[in-house]
């Protein structure tokens, strides 16, 4: 069987994360306008997507929704969906819970055969999580079921792959039971094409980090880069540490490239990383910066030097970014904030889509409202060759909480 994966051309390697693998960058036309391509319908449909989207060569979008569709779980077990260019949705797989897995939070990876790979978290009593394959003919195979001990539990992350079809990811908990909250600090894992799991690294909390909820980024030499939401050096905001950026070599040696200090430095990074041609890493912290819940966009140089590229101010500027950033051919970064933006119900705003120019200038491209167009974007964006940005919101849409798949034109 052919396990070779579709990767971006070398000139686009800086995109790093799998969310942008299949989309060619084009010049971005002027003018921003949001369109809801699909509104998820609670109870009769999967709903509340929190994962990034991927695309195929025909412009179809693929993602996961964490709730709904099946009746075997209290809120529905979630599903894998496909959105055609005209907005038509197809549920490719409805999770059944139990051995099949439930509650997918991470995005998907697609190979050149059209097979999709992802994780289910098993959160909310749905088990310990799985790694699954969904073949192009619709057949699902559970490649690995986590057992909750040394092999990890609750994978939130999108997977990355090597040329041999091995899959790499992280679990939030598991392994070191005495770590942090008693559930363990989590692991970095490798899944072979036939499902054999190898634990590449077990986090210890301090000083090496713990509780990774983001996907990994892999360079051409096989080194893996990621973030941990906790662990690392001690800081005033958390007794468990403010989180780290780490590197893991193919031989399993971990290096903490940076430990967040909290405050204006930011803390608790929950995003995957983008790597540029010079080896610089880009990501976001969910908390800290200009206020306790504002968040930052950061860059880590090869020598470990951190630069805060932008500190969100809250309000119209946006706040609380959970997603990573993507980049266009001119060096502009794009991302989302879960809240902020103003103009909607609630104390914190309904979220934004932002653009960060190379000189640090931020532009809010979209402010979400508590309405049918969606609100609360938690996932990274996808940049299409036509100059559109595609993403998901966790809430809004039908009955104000199903979530949407949206498209906006960037300037």
C-alpha cells in the first residue's frame, strides 16, 4: 500500500503544520467579507468544530466536529465532515464511542490516496482516545487505542507524518502519574502504518514541559517541534509552570527551546508552531501579554531568543488566541482569537480573524458577532490559492451554537 503523503513544495515549507499542506498560496486581493459556507445543525448534524481545515485539489474542505451526529454519546460522538465548494456537507464518518472513539478535537491529515488520518480525544467519558484512518472508500480503521497509562491519554492534536507513513502526535495526559494534576504530563508518540505505537518522549512537567494540546511541526531532518501548555520554569501565573516550546530529535532527545515567564511574555501556549526557512518558530500564547487573558504572537529564534511580535489588547483588538498562525508569501501572519473584537453579547467579545504584517502592524480582518455567521473561532486558518481564508467557529450559526465553516477575503 502506498503511504506517501502530500507535502507542500519546498518554497512553502514555512507553513509547517499540516493544516496548510494541500493549498497553494496566491496573491491576496483587497477587501474582506465573511461568508458562512456551512452552518452545522445541532442534534441532526455534527456540530461545534474546533479543528483546522484541510483541502483537496478540487476545493473540498475536510475537518472534524467534536459533538453530534451519533446517539451513542451524551452529546453525540462527533464526526468527520466534507464541505464541497458549493457548501454541501457530507458526513464521512460518525463516531460511535467505545472502541470506535469519540469527540475529535484535532484536525485531519490527508495522503495522496485520499485517506484521512486523525485523533479522537475520548474526552468527557469517551475513553482515552484513538488514532484513526478513514480510507477514501469510507472505511474507518482504529490504528491505535490509548490505554491511559504509560502510552498516554486524550490526544487533542492534529497529526503529522513522515515519508514512510508514520504518524506523530501528542497526548495531553498520561505516563507520569505523579506529574502536575495527577493525570500525568503527556507524551509524544509515533504510530506506524500498521498501528504499532512508540512512545518517543514522556514529559516530566518541570523543567521539560507538560500537557501538550497542540500538534507537532516536523522539519526535513525529522526533528519535531511543539508547545506544552504547562510545565517549564516556575512562574507567578501557575504553580505548574507557564509552558514551553520544545524540540525533539529523531533519537528522542528533548530540548526546551524556551520557557514562558508569564506576564508580558505570555503563557500557556496551546497552538502548533509554524517554522520558516531560517528555522524560526512562530506561535501564540493563550494567556498573558497586555492583560491576563489577552495572549500574544511570538517568535522563537534558533538560539532560543523569544520576540513578542504582538500583544493583544482585548476589546476590538481581539484576545485569547487558541490557534496557531499561518503565513503568506509576503511574510504576513494570519490567525484567530477566540474572544475579543467587541460588538456582540457577553463580556469578552466573540472573536476575530487577524493579520500581522512583518513590521508588527495588526489588522483585524473579521469581527465575529453572536449570530448566524458564527462566533468563537478556536482553530487555525487555511489559506487558499484564490486568496480566501477558511476557518471554523465553535459556536453561532443555527440556534446560535452549532458553529460554522466560514470564508473571508483577506486584504
